[in-house]
C-alpha cells in the first residue's frame, strides 16, 4: 500500500460522520484525543517510515575511499551516531562545519543519538494510547445510546404513530432502569480522567525519550526564532541533529585496527523536529483543555442549575418538566438523558421529558402516602369520622338550646296564673 493510501486511511479519523447509525456518545474534547491526536501520531509514524520521501535514513561519508559504503551506513544506523557537546554554541562555518561536529579531543563529551531509530515505534505507541480511552468507553457503553435512539439522530421518525411508539418505548426503558446507570457515568468520568493522565504522561514520556530536552523545547525555539540563523544555537538542531559523527573500527591488511571517522547525514530529522515542535504546543494546549473539561464535569455533578441549563440547550422542554426531572433523577440517569438529547429529535426529547416529569410527580405522591403508613391513614380517617360525628351532635343540640327559654317562659306564665 502506498504512503498516500495510508494517509488517506488515517484521514478517516478527521471525518465528521453524520450517519444515522452513528450515535454521539462523547463530547468535543474527548474527540480531540482519539480523533485528531491519534490521527496525527499515526500519520507522523507513516511519514517517518516513508524513506522514499527523504532518501535513505542515514548517509555517511569518509575522507578516504571505502569499499562498502552501504555497510558503513548500516553500522552507523544500528549503533547510533554522536555529536560533540564542546562544539555547540560556536559559529557555523568559522569554528566548525556543522553544529556538534568537529575534531575529537581526549576530554570531548560525546552526545549519542539513537532515539531516531525508535521514533516511528514511539509515535505509533502514543497514537494507540490516545485511542485507548475511547475504546474502553465504547466497550462500557456497548451501543446503548444507538439502540435507544434507533437511528433517529436529529431526524424525524416517520408518522405520528411511530413517534409515539418510540417515545413510549424510551419512557418504559428509562422508568424500568431508573437508578441503574451509575456505572455508565462512572465509566465515562474514568475515561475522561484517563485522557488527562494520558496527555500529561505523554509530555513527560517524550521528555524522557529525548533525554530531558522536550519540556523546554518549544520555549527555546520561540525565544531564538528572531535571532540570526548563523549566530543562534538552534535547539531543534541540538535535539535532532542533521549532521553527526560516527566511528567505524576495522582491521587493516596487516591486522592493525583502523578507525574510520565518518560524517553522517540524517535527513529524517528534518521531519522529526517539525513533528515534535508541533507536539510540544499541541499537548500543552490539549492538557489545558482537558483539565477545564474535568472542572466542567465536576461542576455538573455539584450544580443542578448547570444540569438544568445543559438540558434546555439541547431542545426546548418545558421549564417545569425539566426542573422536575433534573432535581429528582440521579446523576447517572441525567447523564443518559443528556446523551439522548444529543441524538433524539427535539419533539421526541421534549415529549420524553414531559412524560418523565409526570411519572416522577405521581411517584412522589404515592411515596408520600406509603411513607405515612397505615396507622397514620387510620388516624386520619378516625379524625375525619370524629369531625363528622361532632358536626351531627352539634346540629342535634341546637334545637334544645333554642326552645329552652320558651319552656322557661311558659312555666313562668303558668305559675303566674296559679
């Protein structure tokens, strides 16, 4: 397969899919990790192995004729090359021919460069690491949202009857599985934490891989970008030298050990330095964005007001229904509802929220009745019975109170007649 074909396949990571069977189960920050960053690492891996773009990975020259130059190239590639630290910081073309290349002395410090042999493998490993949290989340989610939405992502579902049936099925599932989605939100937050740990860990991993030169790599490049090319000590050339030295020892015709001092050209480092300067800026930006996403997730857990705002951004359910659902469902069920809101048609989601609000309200009334208990209900009925008896008794006593004075007056009149 050609390099262009490999890059075209990797480009599928960047493609935004609006297919009906492709449910949205994450957020844009999550997609920056497994789509853009992973795709960049895989593409960089392909470029660093495409020797036909840059020529041979190493090409060494010697001062005297050498019968097998390809053997010298292979030896220096396998056993690594080196530069001289004492030559760094001097003027190019006056005090030395190339940075880090010059005459060796007894006290010369050799700085060996063997990482270029491992760059493609490390880039591929990092691409896998950035894709791993997404793969774990997909395994835990198991296509649940896709099955629940039934391929309705933002589109209409047939006639009114089909909409009603679909909404009723969703409502039934959510009611039956209420309070059983804590594992779902726990898996998602764990994968978000893995994303953050992954990007920070990769920064320190690359720094270790490049012998401690990566943490300050970008700042040094920016600081020296305005200086003259001939006078500055280019940090990219220090980390990824283009010309290095290689010593090859062999036996002469009489058995004497001969030292072949070779000057080696590393054309691949022109690509490596650009890849890692981009990675320095991108990984720092991505770590900040991922950290802010974790703060946002924590705020969502702690603030029902924020959850209410996020639900109402997805569609336009009534405020009363949204408040009832948000305040009464657990965070795991809210998380599933939020993902459904990303994939359902607005009409369906609004109706689903209304149905859930009515169900939760009626359940709350029944729970209050059950909480009061049978004794409380009997006491309430007894109180009502006593109240009604008291009313009847007071009604019967009222005539006596009315006719008593009349009896007394009649007695008085009879006594006066006697």
